[in-house]
């Protein structure tokens, strides 16, 4: 089958690739661009490990055709901080919100998106926003705490 | 049957119409050729991965701006086919007026899926557990189906005919959803029970009713995941209609509703549990809609 | 308790997790080798079938590399080699030679340029099966006329017959059980079932294999122990070990699922060797679900006590349904006996264990290695006993627990040691105050649709499988510690980290011994079986106690070398020198005692050693711990049962843990809370039922229908309290014991006891789903109505 040319922006960088129509965004990111921070864990939209930001909004790269992001803007975990660490990343480290780390990229991208939409979420709002992201190690509490702490810090900055 | 959810092994022609006319042309051309519509991808791609659905053509309608809208006026609420669930959830009118629909969307999966998925997709997928169907049926919503030669309107209640089955023809596209303006003194509610919060429903219910002089003037009670399609429990509606909402009436409504549904035992729950829980849910959902209807 | 000022231990650090928050951490599934091929595995659609023929012709015509039974060695092996060879049962080959024994069992495999093309080739493989009757239930399986999975297997090198699908048996007696029950005034006898579940580790099992020019191989794989993978691959493929290199790499969760070498690892190797090309094999989730599950357990428990609550006897009969392969049922049966014997002073013990083959996914270790499975019956039975005796459940536990000075069975009947640190009493007493135990009322006094209840349960796990005498389990670790030429330190070890912070602790231990600031200690991936000495595995909650024990030993030896070199520089004796951390300098310094101003930094000493060609300041240790101290846990769980819907919520929990010195407080808490979410999952939601008509999982391998807890099911932040007991383990590195597996042992038990306290119904089978709850409530009402 012929490959189609797609041009899209990943983490601020313009990329031109030739992909088959049945190639999934997750595999193009992981295999072609070596952006392996985006994780496969279920492939059917049930776990959130493959979350990326499409035009700034979280979507599942395991259910997205690569051809479908032609002309669009993608942010992966590798692209959320240009230099040093983003406050969410720092907060995850500080609160031991990371154990095996396999769910962490998806969790951090969701947290970033939540804080953008709602800079001061309540605990319930955080829990609800992250409910599609499975973590088998932490029991979530320290992840929720890490996000909550970012929210509070965010307020103090204002 | 072997699967591999890491990839889409099956190859297909990928079409990206930019206008509705183009899309309908394509549908017409490929109506006998196993073409599938891609809007969100959260159902289609999952099916391709898990049950080896193998379309020869995928028509991605996401880029058609004509069907990407949500508007509200005297005619009611109109939602385009590619409008994401998140967009609907964020609409002020939906939140303020169409409580059952709002709550149904909020109950679905999680943010990323709602950023991708659409109501049209939820309906066309025609799962008996589809969360948006019960509220839409309760509101008397209809879908607009278009083909190259014209369009027709079908009530959501008639649109769904069985698990995975609808009245849509292979050359038709669901382009739009129309939900009527809700009358004064009406209220609606949606409830769902799953294994965890983000889950396919074990059972879900939507209630829409009109309350006047403390009497239920009209009502619709719709259950999901308890029959081959979402179903209205008309016997229970009959009991409620014209009555004041006493606990006696509510008990009768609940008993009747539980009799009318035809649930099965599957991996998510048992028929027995669904019968039991239907009663609790009817009472709670009717009460909630009743309160919201005010007087 | 030793009171000591630490420089690194018990302080929190973040630096070792930097890769995980930036997406830069490389897991086995992330390894990309230029030119590598991608592999997929063809799996059996039947639970039990003879393989008549496999035709790869059409698949190979696509250009793909294919393997089936003829392409893999004949060696029958066991993928877990933690037990000594004489106690290791062997029943499998890389791919099945004669028949498949469970749905999803690998039959053939394909590698191609892309996973998509590999999958398309795989669809062209033709396998002819002859279906055989399948068994899914232990009682059915043990009947003499039932279809047999195996006629023989190997125990060590000995061929043994298998009858009635019984994989192995283990019976243990202590003192006189009949006498014990004769002495009892009250007896409780019940049967409990704990279900099989799926580990649901986030990273599916993965392997990348590169064939090297000299006939050797390099491997990246999801494993809890790189050395055992190497040893096994050497045996299977007959390659000398120096030509096999297994890289240590970050693991995306395991929970026991990778104690053994993953089933796909030798498949990937066979493909790579045939293709003469690097091959990557990452399991799709649905393959992973059909690859491994936790051991279920049926327990018939009988316990007796005198009127005053003194226990007199404990009798357990257990059956474990192991699925299609015996990965480690024998040590598992031993461990269950040990966990049972070490919970309470039964005085007289009888234990009868049976492991039975069925045509289901093979079961393997899962966090706790049988402890949650036996804890549920014991801790429920203790509550039943307390009620019969009219005694408070906490008082009964305090009277009978196995504690300081008692013998602990760390790994079945052959690995035992004396308990030297124990926080059980502190946890029971302090925890009960925090939860408000004195305000707890019996279920009969509760009314309304929403009913709350509080339950207690206690448990433990061993810290490692060491002991004064060698037993059936291999246990030792090793580490190299070296001071670099600038005074920074490298810790090189094969020890794996599941995410619980084992590597952080290893670095801390080295920092503490050598007084080097933590940020000057490196513990990096990139090490492998060539550059490290043997470490058995990160299992049995042994990472900190055993693995880091070896790091401590190496660091202490390094300290000696360092002080010897320093003595030469100071023209003094090593024992006259002091080694301290100088935080201002951010360096460790050495000075003659009483003369701190005359210090030399460790960096200077190391540099001098290099310039003067004295040699590297380094040491490689190999250490077997001589004890297996239990780390204890106590849960006070509150539940809220909705009697209308049968749904259960967790409004509050107090979790108390006894790990001796806590090396990394935040991650320690995180492990306990994480275990709590897994335990509650076991309690009310997780299960993987089979469709016995098709032999397939009802979820079909998709997690759409295998639910685990999400953010919204957990209690709120402020309603979760995790507190440590104040203990010090004299035999552990800086007083430390473990936590990981202990944390799960008693969760479901406390949940079950809390449910009883809420609604007065004792559930004997997990999970307590809303469906079961509502049915039980209805039956209870009906009984009550009949009585009235």
C-alpha cells in the first residue's frame, strides 16, 4: 500500500513523514520519532498511558490514525518542558507520585491539561479528570496530591 | 481469533472529505464496498482491533466544518455529527437545560475519550448500554440522516433497532441531532451504575417529566443496558402520569419498570441484579427529575 | 531502638526518578535497535488440543521469519529458577511440542520489518488442532476419569508421573493437632475462596534480543532478575553464559509477574537467532492477560481456642488451581504454610496443600506470594472466633500473635529465623485509637440504607528468603561499590527496582556508609549480567534487606580501603581517622580524630590514589542474609455499604506499617497506599472469570472487562493515614526491613471484616461484588422474615 505524506508539529518541531493509512499515531511517535515516553498499555482506550495533547487537548494516541494528525500540533511528555522541569513534573517528584513510572507521562499530560482548563481544581475535580488513567503502583493518592499542590502553588503565584 | 491491539494490521483506503457533499458522494460511491465512517475513532478503531472489523474504506468526516457545531435557539438544541462529547459537555445550555444529557456525557469514559468521541458515534455504534441514548430518547430527540438524494429525520427511539443495529442505510450519514426545546416545568435526570466510575453501564436510566400543580403531566422513563436497545418502560410511565409523586406511586412505578425491562446476565452484571437495581434507580431518577421540574 | 543522625536515609530524594517524569526513562518495550524486526506470537484458540500440524509455508512466503515447535530446543524447563534444582518442577518447552494446554498458549511466532506485516504473515499460519476435553475446576480436574494435562513432568532431573492432574502436594505438621482441638473450648471451621486475578502491570511483557557476531546474544527484557534469565537462556539455547548478556532496565511494574523468565523471552531469542537480526517482541495487552495470573486459593480452615482466647490448634487444607503450567506451586504451598504458621501461635498445626492443573492461564507469584490468599481466611476466622468468645478482635490478636523472640517462617518450612523487631502491638493499639475502635458498634445495632463498618486485619511479609540455614530457595545478592576519581560513587548491582525505590535505597546506603552526599552517588542502568555479580531476584520483599545489605557490605569494605589510603596520606593509622560528610563542601572528608581542620576530601584521596597508581577504591560483595525478618502491617478499614445498590465505598483507612528504619518515607507510604488499592480491588471488583464452554476469558483479554480501581474509587487524601511503627531491625541495613508485599497481605481481610461489621454478613468468597452483596442482603432479610 502507498504511503501518504503527513506534516505535523511535534513538541514544537515540524515533522514530515510518510506513513501508511493504517499506522497509529502512538507507533509513529514511538518507532519513527523515538518519542518512547508515550506508552502502550491497552491499545483500546481504557488506560490513558498513550495520552498525548492534540492542539493542546488530551487524546489517546492508540486510537488515532497518524494520517489524521496531518497539519496538527502534538505535544508529548518529552515536549512539556523546554528547559529544566515543569512545575507538574517537579510536584510529581516531590510527592513520590511516581513509582514504576509507566503511567506517569499520561498522568502528567492530563494534569497539565486540567490545570490549563481549571487552574484551581478541587480534589474531586482532579480525581474525576484523571479517572481514565490507570496506575497500578501508587493507589493514585500521591498523584492527586501532586496535582493539588500545583494548583495551590499556581494560586500563590497570582 | 487472533488480535493485536498495539497496531491496526488491516489496510484500507482512507478518505477525507472536506464538505458534506463530498462525504455523501463518497458514501454513495462506496455504499456496497464496506465503507465505515470515522468521527471519533473510539468505537471504530476499537472494533477493528478487538473484533477484526475490516473496512475497505474509511471516510474520516472530522474535517467537515459544516457538521461541527452546537447551537441553541427557539428550535431547540442542534448538535453536528462531528461535535465532540467534550464540546457538548461544555455548552452552557446543555448544562443548564438538558441535565440528563449533561450527566450522561459526564458519566462516559474519561476526558481523552470525550475529546475524541461524538454523540453521533455513540448512537451509530448502537450499544444497548450507550449512555447518550436514554436522555435523547427521553427528550424526544431526532437524528438527521442524509444521503446524496436528500435527508430524513428519525426519532432516536426508532433509530436504534438492536445491538449494533440502526435504521441507517449504507449510503446515509448521520449529520445532525435535534433536541426539542424543553417545556416549562420540566426536569430531567440521568443515573448510571458501573463497576467503576469510568465504565460501560451495568444499567443506566434517563427520566424526563413535566410537573404541573404537583402532578406529573407527562413523563418518559428510559433504561439502557437492560434490553437489546435502550427502552422506554411505558407501563411505568402510565402509572406515573397524572399522579402526584407519593412514595406509594413511586413504588408502583419502580415495580412496573423492573417487570418491563429484559436484562441478561453478562460479564458486567447479572439479570437479577439489574432487575433489583432498576427499582432503586427509577425512584432516584424520578425524584431527581421531579425536584428539577419545580412547580 | 538505635537513634542515629542519617545523612541520606529517611530523607526524601527525587533524582533517581527524573527520567520517569520527562519521558526519557527507557523500559524494555522502549528499546529501539536500528534495523530490528518486530515479532508477534500466534496463540491457541483452544484450552486443550493436540497440535496435529503447523504449516508455516504461506507465512514464510511473505518474507517473514517464522518459528514453531520444530525451531525451538527440546529442553523441558521451569521458567522460575529461584528454588534449588531438586525442588523445581519442569513441564514446559519454549513452544509446546505436542499439545496446547490453555487458550492463549503460544504456538508459533513471526518476525518481520513491521509489526503490521508480521501480523499479516501470522494470519497465514495454518495450525491443525484436535480438540481435547478441557477442565477448569479443581474438583473436576482431580476426578480420575477427567482429561489429563500431563502424564509426566520432571522434578529436578527425575521424571515423575502426574495423576489426577495433581501437580504437587505438601503436608506439614507441628505438634499434635488432635490434642489441640481436644483442648479447645471453641472451634471455628469455614471454607474461603480467594479468586485468581490478573497482575495488570502497566508495561506488558517485552523482550528485545540482538544476536551478536560471536554467536552470543544481548537481551533487554521485563524481569525481576537479570541473572536468572541469563542462566536459563544459557541452558535452553546451549550458549555459554559469557556470551549472553542481559541488560538491567527499568521495569514498568511487575508485582510478581516477572519473577520467572517471561514466556516470550526465549521465543524472541529463537526468532532473533533464526533471523540473524535484532527482534523486538512486546506483548499486546490481550496476550499478556492470557500469559499469567495470580494463584487463587481455596482454604478449609479450622481453628480452636480456649475460653480465655488462647489458641490451641490451627488446621488448614488448601487447594490451589494453578492453570496449565506448574511455575512454582511447590514453594507456593510451602509459603502458604509459613504465612499461616507465622500469623498466630496455633501451638498445634496441621497443613495439607494440593496444587492442581487446569486448562487456564498459568498462575505465578503475585505480590505477597499467597499471603493475601491465606490471610483472608485466617483474619476472617479470627474475627468469627472473637465473636464466639465474646472477645474484642484486637484483644484476641494481641494475645496470640507471633512476635519478638518467636520463630518466623520466611519461606515455607525450610527458611526460618527468630523475630528480633516487632511493631505489632504498637500498630494494633495506636491504630485502634486513630480509627475510633471503642466507638465501633455491632452490625445488629445499625439501621438505614447506608451502613458503615470498621474492620481490622494484620499481616506481614518476609524480608527476603535468607536464614541461618540454606533451604529450598536460593538467596544472595551482590554489589560493586567504587569511589570515582573525583570522590563521587558508583553503585553497580543487578538488583531490580519495581518502582518502590530500591535503587534509591541502594544509593542511600552507599552514601550513608561513605558519608558522601546522596547526589554524588550514582546507580545507573546500562549495567548487565556481565558487569554485575549474581543477585537472585527482586522478589520476596528482599530488595532493601538483602539487596541493599550487599551494597552496605561492599561500601564498608570500600570505606576500609579508603581509610587505608588516607592513613598513608596522613602518615597515621586508619583507626585514628574520622570519615564525615562535609555538607558545605558537598563532599565526604577524612581527618585525624580531633583535628577536623586538617581534612582531606574523599575526592582528593581518590585522585591521589589514581595519580600514584594505588588502584581503584572499590569492592564487590556477595552476601546471603542470615535472617528473614517479617515486616508487619495492620489495616483499619472503614466501609460504607449501600444496602439498596450493594455498592461499597471506602470512606476512611488507617494503615500502619512496621519496616524498621524507613529508608524513603514518601515512597514507603506510596507502596502501602498502592497495595491498598490493589487489595480493595481484590476485595470487591477484580476477577477474571472464564467461559467454560469456549475456554476463553470472559473479558476476551481486553481490560474493558477487567476493572481495577481508579482515582474515583480511592478514599480522599485526608481520609487515608499511613503511619510507621517505631522499630529497628538489628540485622537489617541501618535497621531496615521491607514493605512491598506486606502491604497487600491484610487489605482484603480488613475489608471483609469491615463489611461484616457494617451489615452482619460474612462473605467467604472474594470479590464481594454489588451483585453478591445485594443477593446476600436479600437472603438475610428473607431469613429474618421466616424467623419472625
